[in-house]
C-alpha cells in the first residue's frame, strides 16, 4: 500500500476494520480489502469530505452553540470547517448577543474550543486570517494601509487661466470602492497638461510645482488640452464585511514589513494564549485578494526603476485608465487621444508597471504568507488571485491552492441550461481562475486543490442539491479535488426565521432539504477520495495571452473579468475536453523554467507535447527561444489568430522586437510543427477543435464519435497504474447519448469498472473490442470509470428509461402537503400532475408533498418506475417499502421485489425549495431581501412531481 494511502486509511476511525468484517455487504466487491483505493471510496476520509465556510456572524458566538452546530455538520457528512469571522448580517435580530473582538482573549478561547471540539468528533478545522476581504483591521497605522494611485483628467480649451481647488479634484476622483474608508487621505503627486490629441511625451507641460493646499493655478495656451492630475490615496478602502477587530482599513499587501507585522500579531497573540496553532488548525486561509484596485506602495517608483531600468513617474498618469470597483477599467479612452506610436510606447510601460506590481505582491505578500504558515507548522491555503496578482504563479507555493465556483450564475447565466460560445460564463459554474489554480497545483505535483464551492450571494433559498452537484462537478472537471461549501452561517435556533444569513445556499437545519444534504456530501466525498489519489492527466498546454492583456487593458484577474483580450481561452480548454483530451495552463515564467526533453516541455512531472498560443501578439525573446528549442526537438506549437511578433516592456524594445521576429522566422521554418490557424468564424470551438485534432493528430485518450457541448471529461492516473475517468453531462434538463472509446494504451490490459458515486459500489463495464461504450447520460449525470487489474464482479446494468407494458400513473393523486415552516398538513386531490408554480393552490408551498395512489399490476416482475420530471428531492415507497432517495437527474426506481400481483400502493415524497414561500413573507425584511430585492427579483421556481410518471418492464 502506498504510504499516502496508508496514512489516510489509518485515519478512518476504524473504517477499514469495519470493511474487513462486512465484505459480504458489498456484494460484488469481495476483493475490497485488497484495494485501498476502493476502501477509501467506500469510507472516505475526513479530508475527502466537503468542508464548509463557517461564518461566525459578528463573532456573536458561544460554546454551546458552537458544539451544536459542529454536531449538526458532522451528522450531515461534512469533514471540516473553515472558521471565518465576518460582520453581522443586516436585516436581522442579533438577540442582544455581544460581539467578541477579533484576537481578544475571549475570541481566541472560542477558536480554541471550536477547533478542539472539531477534532474530538473527527472534523478538521481551518482558520481564516483576519476577517472579510481583503484582510486588515481598525488598528492599522496610516502607513500600513493599502494605497491606490488614480488619475483625474479634465478637458480644457485655451487660452485661459485655469484654477482648481484640490478638494474638487479629490471629490471627482474619490475611489469607487465597495466600502469607502472614512480615513482615506488623498495627496496630489503631479499635475500635467498635454495637447489633445497627444503625439508624444515631449508635449507634456509639467505644473507639479503649482500644487498647493488651497489652489492649483495654471496658464493654458491656445488650443485643446487635457489636464492630468495624479492622486495617491492612503487608507482608501475598508475591509468588506470585516468582523469587529478586523474591520477598518485594508492592509497594504505590497509592504513586506507591514504584512509581517500583521501576520505575526495574529499568531503571537493566539499562541501566547493557547499554544501552537498547529495543535488546533490544519491550515490558515486567505480569501480571494479583492484589493479594490490597490496599486501602490511607498517605494514603488524606486523598485520600478531598479527592476525595469527607467523612471516610471513621467509615464504613470498616461498609462492609468479610469477605474471603478475592484480597480475595474470603466474607460479605456480616458484623457487625451493619443497617436499610434505614443499608445504603443505607453502600452509597453503599462506592461512593465503591471509586471512590477505582480512581482511585489508575490514577493512581499504571497511569499511572506507562505513562509509564515511554514514557520507555524500549519498548511497555507489561499485563493491566490485578484487584480494585480499573477493568476497562476501566485498559487504555486501554497500547500492548498483554492479556486471558486458560483451558484449565482444560475439565474444570470442559466447554469446547466446553456453553454454559450459567445460568453465563457454562460452555463458554467466554475470560474476562469479555477484552471489557473489547478494548473499551478499540477505543475507542483499537488493533489489537494480546494474550491470555495458554489459561491451564493443571491440564490440563497432557491438553490437545489442538484444545482450544487452540477456546478461542483464542473469544478472537478477544471481540476478541483475538494469542496468547501459557501457557506454555513452561525445562527442560533432562537434567531427569528430564517436566521442569521450572511450569504450561502442556506445550509441550515431549517432548510427543507437539510435531511438530504448528506447525500450530496457522500457523493462529493467519494469523488474527492479518488481525485486526491491521482494526477490530473494533461499532455498539452495552453499559454493564455495575459501579458498582452496587461499591456493593452491592464490586469483583469477576477473570477469573472469584465474584459478579456482573448475571450475564448477557456472555450479552447473546454473544446479539448469535449473531444477527449486535456490541457493545463502555463505562463511565460513557467515556459522559461521548462526544460525540453524528447520533444516535450517538461516542468516537474508534467510533460507537454503540444502548446497552444491563443491570440498571443507579444512575447519575450527568452520565451520565444524556448519555443524554438521545443519545436526543433519535435514538439508542436499551434498559434491561434495571431503570431507573437513583438517583445514585452519598454527597455531595449527595438532590439528585443527584432529578436522576437527572428525567432518567429525560425519557428516558421518548421511548418510541420509550428502551425498558425484561424479561430472559428462562428465561435464553435468544439467542432473546430475536432477538425483540428484530426488534421494534426493531436493527442487524446478518449474518442467521442459525436461530441456534445454539455459533455466534458477528465482523466486521472493513480500511483499503481490504475486510472480514473470522470464524465459529466452538464445539462439540467436534457439527456444525451454519446459513443466513447477509451484509447489510452496504458489501459489495454486493464478492466473497466463503474464506481457508483451514489451508492459506493462498483460494477464491471462490458466494453467492445475497441474499448467502446455507448453512454446514456441523463440530466446532470456524472460517471466515474476506473481501469484496474481487478476481475469478476457484477456487470453494470443501467436502468432503462423506457420499456414494455407501460402503465401511465400521471393522474389521480392524493397529495398531502406538510409545510416545513408553518407546520400542519393539508390534503388536496390532483386529477393530473402539475408544476406547483403553475397552480395557485400550490405555488407558495414549502416543505414535503406526499403523493399517494393505488394501482393494479400484473404485467411482470422486472419493473421500473420513472417519475419523469421532478423539481425537488424524491423518495419512493411501494407497499410500505422505501426504494430510496434520488436528488438529481433521472428519477428511475427499480421495483423488483417490491410489487405484487394485483393492487399496490405507491407513495412519493417530494421535498421542495423554499424561495416561492419566502416571497409571501412581506413583513420579513430578511426574507424579502433574498427573494424580492429590487432589480434582483427571483423567478418563481418549479416544484413538485411534474411527471409523467410511468411503470414499465425492462
């Protein structure tokens, strides 16, 4: 047994002993005790089970409630908690409970208690650093606070004498942040006047010496001009949703001494009181680095000149755009019109500026944070991305890099109902950043890649378990191996309904589907148990055009950027997956650090035979040289839409441009291995890539005869040579049938198994001579196929969707309505099944609807029940016998052994969502905020047994 597996298995609280004594219970799995992978699949470890972000709302916590909630989570199949203090939510009653201050002795005592109790019951605890995002505190000195440099532009027609008060400038340029800081302190750095249009930097008239506290006065010559005022703000933004003690000003993440003091203050205070943090928490966590546009520190200009070789300050006002929240560009044409030559020059300076900023953030924050965690003996876990950070390199050194997926995308972009080629966000739950984060992990050989799973700031009461599964399965396809649900709110039972809600999918015992939450957690635990035991397979790489983006548009690294210069980057990766292959992202820095061996780009254990350059126009000579070396050695490079013909940055750019052009010529001298292609006219990358793959014989390990835009897959290779294939249908409503062939040579002498993620069982899969399988995927279905050396076992027999001797049961149902929130029951007769939202008697219901009727049957024994469309969780009873719970996809039940000849009784329980009911609570401000908020009024949701319901023989 591999050491990694042994260590995990030994922590299963006796699960292996249980398995050894109960092998007969697993039917076809008589060899389970010889397969540690399958043992782990049946009894996943704590680290495989989903965690929750545990919001300590307002830090209004006490030990009794902490323990109650930990037990609640344990019973629901959760494996760990991320202790996350946050501000108290608005629109709810705090019951007069006082807040504990972050890092106070009382608060530290609560953290110690929660972590200790977690360990006692077999849960893991992580702890966020600070509170809210990004972190800071009320106690920071002004010189420790985040800084931003902004530019104010004003058109002026001369001749005139122009006068303005600094106060006017400050009002006009006041940072558009999420949470304004009342302590923000502006300072004018420079005042410059330029002609409009502006031809060159020689036209700049510098009036910086006219700055005074009262007034700025300048003489404007005849003509059209633009005034550029460069302003620096300290303490410009406050922590978003910071809890008491950790609210206030945002920390300056580009100041190493400040970062060190902040981190040391936290660890020192806690460890002086409770001892080593490693005795309590697995990891310290950093949320997404939403720095609100922070782009400056006191020595930025000095560091820039030292690193880039020239003075930034003359150019700085002219490379900045007008920005809004999070530093997002809102006007790229701000200021004077510029000549083509000047625009090119300023773009080069902009790249140098953005690259320097990223370097400072990595060196002064990321590296400092990682080293701090190591010094404490705890793991570092982080969402290491945000505007200004390297989107990939920032995740390389973290022990547990983390991505993010979104539930909110359902209503905005119809998650699982569309998969647009026009907008990479439509229909997707994963975010753009996930592929960067997981690729960084793959490059470093890390198998634990976590995810803030299904972030939900909107669809709180209308989220279904099925939707959470669908989106988190998409995360897995992007390389995520562990889920951290967003988020579980600390909320005492006595809190007025619906409780204390900051955000999240209402993971709460008051939620109708809470009793079934464990089914989702078991499913995710089984999947993670295997993904964390193997390496994500990718033999191709994609180099996104991030440096071109920085050059032309500035940084845009958020989960959902407002603008991308190459919007199809993720569509390219998806197209590869949909055609049976896979790819990692790399960057120029990674490329330059690669070696070339036997025609492959090599980094650590990764080996790439093909590199895609989507829309890249600029590249450094060093990176181009590596491409030449790669192609000469036999590797393939495919440039899409553009060719790299320019260098990056300003210093020596004429010389470097020529080097890039010469290196491009060398690449082009190998037309069989360096290929330039056009992107698809209709943006249909799936079909476009299919033709490309055939033409250039690009590697793939699955053959899909007719690729489906909703079907994606991935391959994992395990240490013992066995392999996993995870295949998902991402459509919420539609089924699809696809013929797949497993073509990887490594599996030719292995047997194929379906490892059932719902039941924990496995079944032998019969493939034809070409290792092919006609796969029928229902809505939101996902399958885990495993190839290994085991033999025997029961054959997989999927339940048929249709059959013979069909009996329609769509009519004449007696329905008992058990209202979860209001209590009591109500009886209603349905002459025909209906979607509750379409029936005035039912549309506001919330709870469990019990459908009952009798029927006569005499057609045979191999009988299946198909419920048709179901909106909610279903559980079926036939003649008093439970046939189990189904919470996603097709609702087909096997009735073998349950029916009798003649009269039979059937009972179907459907548990609904809560959102429609919440709309009726007009006097409940909390409820109305989440379902009827102005501009975000939620649609009426489908609920109930919609059908058609049929019985048939298979």
